[in-house]
C-alpha cells in the first residue's frame, strides 16, 4: 500500500536554482511561421504565436483565423563526466500550438477604434522530453551522498524496532525529520554506510562501506513533460495607426524525471561492491502572468513594437519515490539488500516567481515582397524567487540567485520573402545565459528557416529550427557537462475564416 503524507520543511532535489530556471525559462516555440523567423514578431503580429510575444499583434489579422501546429522535437546530447563522453538523444512528436482569433472591423473609419480582436491560443513553451546519460570513473562514492545526510542523526533513528517495517520507518522519518533523514536511512539500511558504534543508540557518526579507490559510475536521467501557456487575448486598433493589446496567461507545468544511478568497485577495503539508486520525481504546477503590448505604424513600411511581460507566479507541487539496492560481502557470501519503501513523498507546495521581461521591436515591410524584423528583450533572472521566503532551503536558494544569476538579453532577427503564393523565411536568435558564469550554462545560438504556401483560405507552413547550448548537470557524485543540440521541425495548418 502506498503511504501518503505531507512534509513541512525538507530538502528536495527539485527545489534548486537550476530547477527554478528549468521551469522559468522558455524555448523557441510556436507556429511554423513564427519558428522559421526565430520568433522575431514583436512589431509584426498577424500570427497566433506572435500574439504571445506582443498581444497587440492579434488585431493585425485581416479576418478571423485559426491554426494548429505539430512539432517533431529532436534533442541530441554529448555528455561528459570526468573526461568520459557518452551520447544520448530523444525524439518526440506532439501538438505544440492551437488557437484562433476573431476580428471585428468598424466600418465607420471616422471612429477612434477602427478594429478590435479577441483571441485564444495555446503554446507549448518548453518540452521536457529528454535523456541524459553519463558514464565514468570517480573517486567519490555514492556512499558520501548518504553520509552527508546521516551524520548528526542518532543511529537509533535508522534501526528497526520489533514489528516495524522499513516502509513504516521511512515514512516516519519523512514526517518527523524530513527528506534528509530518509536519505540517511536508505544509506544505513542498504549497508552503504554504517555507524561507528551500532551499540550506542545516540551515536551520530557514520563511515562508508565502499572503501577507498575508484568507482565505476553510470547515470541515466530520463525526463518527460511540458510547460504550456494559454493566452486569453484582447486588442484594439486606433485610427489604423496604433494597436494596443492585453494577454492574460495561464501557465501549466507537467514534469516527470527518473534518475537511475549505478556504481561498482573492486576496492580491497570495501564490503559493498555495487549499488543502484533510483529516484522518481513528479512536478505539477500552475501559474499566471499578463502582458501589455503596442504596435505603432509609423509609415506604411515601418512598424515599432513594445511589450511588457509580467513575472509568472507559480504554485508547484512535487512528489517522489525512491529505491536502493546494494550488494555486499557478508561471511564470505554475496548478499544483495533491496530497499523499496512503498511510500510516495508528498512535499509541501511552494511558490516560484519567474522574472518578467521588456521587449522592443522594429520591422520594415517591403510592400508585397517581404519583410525584415528585429526583436530585443531583457529579462533579469536575479529576480527569480522561491517562497515561503522564511524556509531555510529557499533562503539559501534566493541568496544563490542573487549571487549567480544576472540580466540576460535575447536578440531575434527574422525575414520573409514572398513569391506570389510562396513565402521563404529565415531567422537567427541569440539568448544570453542567465548565469554570470557562462561556464555553468552558455548562451543559446539558434537559426531557422522555412516555407509557407497559401491557397487563400488555407495556409500550410513548414519550418526547421536548430540551436546549441552547453550546460552543467549536478550529479550525486560530481558535475556532468552536456552539449545540447536541438533540431526541430514544425508543420502548421492555418485557416482564414
């Protein structure tokens, strides 16, 4: 039977600065036309995903419009751990955009408001489908992870009473002592660590049973899910010169990850020769943000755009399960200890505020032949915040955010050239790292191109977009390095109604 309980103050692997960025950063997302031009639509509009960049863009449509988009996400990772390289990849197909807009024209052109629009659009702003694989040799054993949690806790808390089960004690430790005590318990009960004096119930010191030397280690981290945004949009056009818009955005987080760690050694002073540690994490969240935008038609050719995006206020819930197995030598025999607490840890909900942004845009329209568009955005990641602010873990996280994160700029450039019913598109984007130290996470460099064809009432768009980024991955026994290459193909069907 699965035990369900709530933890008050705890240390959760997911509640870290890196995972705050995981939920707070967005990828290049949207329709095929939007992605083909690298999202440089802040002064253009006329695209449902562009509405998510500048809400004034919905009123640019000449008629009612709807679209649906399908994207094939291809992620390739070059993973390095202690100078050993291992490649991994993930490929997924899914609907990433669907929405529509209704246009209301004022036939009396002498009126101030010449047009207004109402729109509704969904975008997958980030796909979490991924696989990271690391393999290498380390002098740091997984036993040290458990030692870090166990030291300072009396061994009596890790020892079973008569009639007590491991699941029951694991549950009790979570309820009364927190997540860290559970980790110490798993290390002790699996014999990866041992008390320096088992006869003394008050003893708080522990040692590793994996010996001294090198450890062959393997990590397999499989994640799935998405971050989605539903935008409720309204916009007006004033005197056919100025467009103003508002988005009310509902955000959702659906994220699951499984970490499988394996370790082996042949150390002469070890009693434990191998271990496997499995963690499953499920994260569900919802949030709210709003956007204000404007597009000015300076001349028939020149457009200027400006957007303010508020912070996103998330409420996040997490659960996890754990399992450990270790093989040791006992009385000349090989014994495998398996501990699988049939318990789901339900962590206390917490709040995450991701930073807002401001965007300035300029576009030039070359009549019926094409266009060129540039967007420039600033987002201050040092404004990322966890709460409750008095939680000891979040105090440390917020201090680390202040010390390590910074403002990051994003530059997007896109162009389109039309040959009768055919459109040819291309784009480039550069997203600066949110870290002051770019060795932790590098800038993103992305490029894109695509085609579109219209039959009047029906439009088909196809795009390719690729990007590269290097980043660190915190592991139980060290830090891995991953070079990420994204290759995405998007198909959009649009309908003029």
